[in-house]
């Protein structure tokens, strides 16, 4: 779901330094280090740039953007071999920022390891996994974000651009008192809950821009029968995804950097992660016992929150696995299924959890470089099948929030989940060493 300020690291180079930031609250140490980095770059003080880049990486360990910025600082500081080693680390994570296309990295091309590195990067763009088209619509400016699938196989899709909801190819509901449609979930009694926000990318957003809330649609009548607006604060807010448990909805605020509990009966929001306490929370999913909530921080990785006392723990990772850039997050058996559109190439990843649920023991790329991909966003697990939005077109908006002509209509892919499918990151780790 959209952290519309930070959902893509952007192209590399100085642009990366400008874009790898957060809307409300990045860790203070990272923000300070990044400011030093930019200042050093502008002053052509590359020794200081390397120092600042290392500080940023210390503040956010393993963050691909921080690693890339270190590699950039090193090559500018005539540390070509060190820069290549950092780029090789990124390749081992399955991440590419396009260094091979940048003039700034020209000095690396004479190094003995450059050919092996570029071959490794080229391999990252080979298609992985198989998926079939479950639904395709012909509205090129729909801009899909969230989906849901009912027991009969009907696919529900929501529009960012129009605030419209469709069931399969049919319009179920046009915009009512809600705005852009983000994450959505079906409840047990025929209702479709969805997060909505008035964003600049919506047509005719008007004076509502900045408002956000949760809404329930009656799937029989197409009418919105319940609305709950998040109380406005003095910072940006955007409820982007949700999960339902009994009479409670948990929702992430990607711009306000918070996680909320909404009690349907009492119609009250309560922060379980206070605004500013995360970077940009996106997808979320309950564990099997419904005792913990896994939350994907787009710029802060995976966290587990105790629903009993609110304790939040950063999930530990093995080397060469990255959990940054996760948009949608789901669970299948003992794996977390993640859509990573904040790294390149975009992919669907399966993270296998440890027995205690506090660490990732392995990761597999289930789907990447699919021909339909154009910034995949959210999905849903139904049994052993995973449905996902393949082409949100979020990356196609220009500075005035206009979309180009000739875009494809929404494409929903269906991927079979299997413990034997995909590319094991451990294999790629061995290759990258």
C-alpha cells in the first residue's frame, strides 16, 4: 500500500540521496547522517561522505539504500574496490540500483571482479516463478491497490484513481463518502472492509485531501454501511492496509508512521504504535495464534508486535536477506509472504519463520520479473493460492499526478504457493560469495 512519498527508492545517483527518506519520522541518527551525506556530496568532500554513509548504515543496518549510498560515496572517494564489494553485497541480497548504467561507477569497470558482478546483476532480471492471470480489467487509469477474494472465487478490486470498487469486471460501488481505496479484507458476514484516504493521485480529491479512515461495504447492495474516520492530527496520515480479528481491525498508517487498533463496537481508534515510532508501516498480518501482529516497515523491515502488551521486536535476518521495501504482507503456514516493490527487481518473497517467530531462517523468491509487473502492490492468500495486483501503475504518476496514455488495465495474478517453488536465497548467497 502506498507510502506515496517513499514507496520506490527511485533511480540511483544523487536522486537516490534525495529520495531515500521518510514522510514523518526516520530514526534521528539516520536522518542526521543522511543530511551529512548530502552536504558532503554538495561540498565534494568525499572523505566526509564515506563517514556519513557509514553512520547512516549503522543507524539502519542492512538497508539497501544506505548500502548503495556507501558504494557511491566510496567510488567518488577513489575507493573502487571497496565500492564493488558493497555492490556485490547488494547483488547477494538480490537488489540492483543500476550502478552498471551510471557514469559515477565507471572506475569499477576496470576491476577484475566487475564482469562477474555484472553477470550476477543480469541474472537478477531473469524471470522467476509462474503465475496465471486471474482477472484483467480494461480501465487503464483504474490504479488498483488492494484486492480480496471470497469463497466463491470472486475477486474484489479497489481503485486509487477513482475510489471505485469492482467485483470481477463489474462495478460494485462507485465513490461514496470514501476516497481512494487501499487495502481491503472480507469479514465473515458479507462485508468488505477497506482502508481509504484522500490522496493527491485521486481524481477530484478536492478539499478532503489528507483525510483517511476505514469503511465497510455491503457486498450485496454495494452501499457503504459503516465509516470510521481517523481523527486528524497535525501531520500527514494514510491508513493503507488492515487485518480483521473478531470485532477489531488493525490498520497501518504509512504516512503517520503508526499502527492503530480500531474497535468496531465502540467506534474508537487506539494507537498500538504511536505516530512517528516507525518509519513507514505498510502490510500487516496476524500470527497463527492471533497473539502477535507482524508489520512490514517499508524503510525499517519486519517487526512483531505483541497484542497483549504492545511489545515490538525487530525480526532477525540471515545474511544476504533483505526485508526492506515490503508493501503487502501475508502468512501461509509458517512463512510470511511479502510483495517487495521498494527494491529492484520487484518480487514476491516467502520468508520462513523460526519456531519462536522472532527471526527469518530462509527466504525464497517466488515470483519476479513477470511480464505483467508494473509496481505490484497488495494481495491475498486463499488456501494455497496467492492473488496479487501486478500493475498498480503508482510509478507512472508525473509531478502533477497525471497518468500517461497506453497503460494496461489492472491485472490480478494467481500464484500457487509451494514449499518447493521459487529461488532459494541461500543458493544465491553461495553464488554471490
